[in-house]
C-alpha cells in the first residue's frame, strides 16, 4: 500500500483545519488511528463488554480471550519468548516506572550507578532520579557526539563494574537518531549490568526483536503505533520478572489474601493490579494486525525516504537550523528545527493557520534542550500515512513563517 492508500484507513486525516487540508506532522506525540482500531474498540463495547479473568459467563470468556489474545499478538510482534513476559501497562511511562520502582529499588544501593543519556525523555530520567535518591545510587550521563549520536567508545568508558542498570531510548523523540541499543546491551551485560530500552519511538517505526536485542526490559506505548491511548507494554525477561515485587496491589493480581498477608498470581498478572485496560489491549491488538499487514520493513523504508526528503528540502530554507545527524540513514522520521530567533511556538502557530500540525516546546527532554543550548524547538514527525507532498507543504509553511517574522531575520 502506498501512503495515499494507507491514508484512506485514517478517517481523521480527511478534514480541513483553518480552511486548509490537514497536514498531520505530530505522530511522535501521538499517531492517528485507523478505522480497524476504532472499530475493534467499538465492537468490544457494543458486543462483548465484560470484565476479564472473573466470571464464567459467555461475555466474560469472550473478553478474556480477546484480552489474552492481544497479549499473544504483542508477544509475537516483539518476539518475546513467552506471553508471561508481556505486561500490559498504561504506557511507556508506567512501564519504566515499574522497572525503576520494583527492580531498581530492590537491586540498587550506595556506590551503584545507573547510566542514561542526555537525550532521554523525562520518562526515562525522573524514575531513575527518584530511585537513585531512595537507594543512594548515582545517576551517570552518557555523553553525546556533536551531532547528537551515541558512540560505543563512550559507552565502553561510561559503563563500568559499578553500573547496575543502563537505560537508553532506541529512537530519540527529538533528534530522531536510532541508537545502537543491541551493542549497548552487550556492553552492559559484559559489565554485569542489565539493559532497559525505551522503545516508545522505535516500536511504531521499525521491527523490534527483544530477543535479538537481548535487552532485559523493553517499554512502549500503544498510542504512538496507531493504537489507543492508555495502553502500553512492559516486556521483561522471565527470570527477572519472577523475582520482582509488584508495585500496585489490589484485585486481579492476587492468589490468596489473608488478614495480614497475601500472595501474588503468577506472571504476567501479578503486575496487572485492578481491572485491566481491556479495550486498550484489544485496540492495541488491532493496531498490531494493521501494522503487520503493511509490514514494519515497508514502514521503516518509507520513513527513511521521507526523512531524507525532508532533510534535503528543509536545509534549503535559509536560516533554518536542523538538530541531529544529517544522514537520513541514522534517523527515523523526526526532524527537529528552529528558524532564526523565531520562538518555536510562533512557528507552530503560523503553521497551524496553514493546517499543518507540528509540535513545539521542550518535547519532555529538558536535559537535551540544555545540551543543544536552546529553550525549545519545533518538531515535524512523519508516519506511514505521510507523503512527500506533506513535506512540500511544511516547507512552504516555513517560508511563509520566515516572511511573517522577517523583522527578526
Ligand atoms: N519515551 C519517549 C522516547 C517518548 O517519546 C515518550 C512520549 O512522548 C515517552 C517515553 C512517554 O510515553 P507515554 O507518554 O506514552 O508514556
């Protein structure tokens, strides 16, 4: 399917915004949803809405089959060894907090180090800051090269026998760079540390294989990969998860409850306290079916092509500064930029008047903004439904923005 055919599956894209056809370039914040995903959730609520793992009635069995069926789809999608290793969470943030609060708290003490990079999203910084404060461990930052990439030589220097946890994003939501997490995992393991991967921006765009990466934990969100909001996944190696304590307690996750003590269900349910995110998991399953039908290899190739086209066209706009490597092969479909001294919020406002949706701000990456020496940037992010025409419109919009703010050039 070419992007024009793909677009027909996304009803939201067929509309005008401020009198112009919508050009949606904010998929790194959240992707749009195809009809198949919307309909899967609609069908659940209309036809078999029921709680899972509880009653023996027909609707309950249907809902349980659909919920656990979605888990199996996720398992296959990321090539986990077993469905016990797939825990449904609210998103990447909850998944990373679970690792920090459960594994981190139990395994860190004074003198230990947690290694993260300057480009991490706040969701992969703050949970580690908190657990470091509680345990006396130290947070150590992996430096970045001038173009915003990570060098393995720096990883070898930074990760030592003191390191207990390395936690790195596979694809940056700001710079778009694809990090060598497989090689970083190898270095972490050579030093006796575990490897956590923030896959929020990689899972939607490239084929993820957790066993090939040999990461110990992997986190991602459904809403960035054409699925609904409120559902995400924590993958963890079974031997690690089995030895971890849950962080939420209540219904669904227990085996036996006594007056003063309780025991937990087996994996993965001991980490899914309370009524689970049933509609979300079903929607995520439908999203996986949709992406697999198109093919992750196809999506990845399409985005590399769009990134190359965008880098070429955007760098021809005088006064526009693009952050991150200029080689499209090193990035996914994210281009972050500033135009002269125009505030990125003003850039986004002018583009919005043209019907073009981009994100402006610090992108939940304030340490990276500091490293780039800016307070904020504008960001255009592409997905399977974007076309070169969308990028042409963005470039036209940027030229208009420059004209509008010609006083600052
Ligand atoms: N990590 C990265 C790289 C992200 O881009 C995001 C979301 O923007 C997150 C983590 C957090 O994801 P969520 O808000 O879905 O939990």
